[in-house]
């Protein structure tokens, strides 16, 4: 039997022939983002701060959205719960307007190239560099540093792999993720200079402060699934009665005037931001409409506006969840689409670092 031989010339040809995973010149720019499947429902902050923006972006960009389930096991997880949350998150993306015909939507663990590229990137990341990531510091403190896994430590490097595989120009995320996008830029630049031009260096597209939603009970802290009490949270999948009750009990202040003042009136300002985010009306117009009215009026109207807006999203999400096989099919289709790009990038990366081309019959790598 003759074994296939690999020479430097072969490797060079492979590199030249590597299918380019970048968007073709003159076509739409690519953006990529993801939200962890770490809760039973997305909250209004995830919706207004991220999802609404994604839905808008899929019209203008070649958009890639995914559910980072590999990231979700960096802290201890319950397997059945993770599987459920992955579907719930996907169902909410789609119910909230992510259109699988306009973008690429998939689950991270179904595209093995993420873990494969992460290994290569692990090997060009400095230990000190990874130690400076603030999310790791925060989370390892929260869970106790003895409990923190090595996976949690290398979380940002997996995130860099998520990004760089797809060669996106932009990564729409909240301010808290800026440092991770910066790391992916640094790794792209480092890899390109060591091994030749391979990765697009991505830009963070940071959401505007105006899209930030605060906790209804503690309006100086952001609305977050890890809040101490659920009363400040509006979940997309909650019963509308609970949502209305939480809005009506939102913390305001001792004054009576409805105006936007983040500093001195954080509670009222947050309600106005939510009103504006849902209705599409500018805050000034809402303030003008409520001149002379009481906080109670604003809350009652907002409760109705939010519950009516969320009702069809909740309904559609439940329809998807009632037919998980159909949802899994949509996600598998998304993973196939994603792999076309991801495998091209990974093939190029493997050749550049000096891995032999695979000459067997079990898939391409
Ligand atoms: P955690 O409670 O663990 O911090 P989270 O509920 O804040 O999580 P993430 O998974 O960190 O949510 O974020 C997913 C996306 O939602 C990110 O793009 C993030 O910027 C956005 N996001 C989260 N919370 C808010 C918020 N309160 N206002 C606006 N955007 C938000
Ligand atoms: N760490 C992000 C989720 C995430 C992500 C990504 C976002 C994982 N990989 C790649 C953008 C691009 C978060 O917690 N929001």
C-alpha cells in the first residue's frame, strides 16, 4: 500500500486551494453574535439590547447567529436542563424575528470546528493574557476559585474561535463583551502575522447605552438573569399577569413628574426606555404624551404595551417547543450552512500550522 506523501509543495497548494470563507468582495458584510442558553427564558434586556438589533441586522448584513452551548458547560450544568434551554433559546430567537432564511442560525456544539479552532488558538494565547480576562475573574470569584474549571478560564479563547471561524467584520455585543472581542482581534492579528493572512480582524459593534435595560426593582443595576430577586425581571416567556404585576410594582421615586433623567430618576427613565424600545417612539414624544399624568398611568399603559407585544412571541416560541423535531431540523440545517464556512477556515488554519492534509474517507478533516 502506498501512503499519500505530503511535501511542502503539497501544503502550499492546499493553502492556495483552501476555499475562502470570507464574504465575497462586493457582497454584504458579515456579523456574528450569540447568547448563552443559560436560562429558561430570555429577559427584556436580552430582547431589546440584543435580539431586536439582530433582527434589524439580518436585513443589512450576512448575519450569523448561534447558541453557544459549549460555553454553557464552563460552569456546572444539568444535562436535561441544558438541552431544554438550548431549544428554548433557539425558539425565542426565531419567535422574536430571527429568520432562518435570511441568516445562519445554529447550535455551537453541532459545528465541531469551534472546538477544533479553539485548541489552535489556545496554543497561541499567553497564560497571562488569558488571566487578564475580567469575566473569568468575576465568575471564578462568584463560583469560588477552587470550583472554577479550566474551561471557564479558556472561555474567551473559545469565543475567539466562534468569531474568527466566520471571518465577520463586526461582532454586535454589549459593553461587557468588549474585552473578549479585543482578544479575538489580538489573536487574529497574531495568527496572521505568524502564519500568513488567514483571519479577518473583527470590530466590536457595541450596543448603545440607550438599549440598556435595568432591573425594575433596582434600576441602577442591569436587568440580568442572575439578579437576586426575580421581581425586577421581565422574561419573554413569563405569564402576562406576572409581567404586568412586575411593571406595576417597578421602583420609581418620590417625585411625580415623568421625565427622562438616568441619574436622578433611574426607575422612571428605565420605564421610558422600555416604552420607547417596544413602541419605537422616541423618549421625548412619550414624555410629552405623559405630561401632567401620574406614574401609575405610565405603568398601566406600559404593562399593556409590553404584554401585548410579547404575547405573539411567547405563543410562537411555545409552538416551536411543542414540535422539537421541527426545531431540531431547522437548527441542523443552520449547522450545515455554518459548517460550509467554518470548515473552510479550519482547513486553511490546519494547513498553515503544519498539520498534514487528511487523505482518508471519514469526512474532510
Ligand atoms: P448574566 O446574568 O449572566 O450577566 P445576562 O442575562 O445579562 O447574563 P448575557 O447572556 O450576558 O445575559 O447577554 C446576552 C446578550 O444580552 C448580550 O448581548 C448582552 O449585552 C445583552 N443584555 C443582557 N442584559 C442586558 C440588559 N439588561 N440590557 C441590554 N442588553 C442586555
Ligand atoms: N460570551 C457571550 C456569548 C458568546 C458570544 C460569542 C458573543 C459566546 N461566543 C461570540 C459574540 C460572539 C455572552 O456571554 N454574551
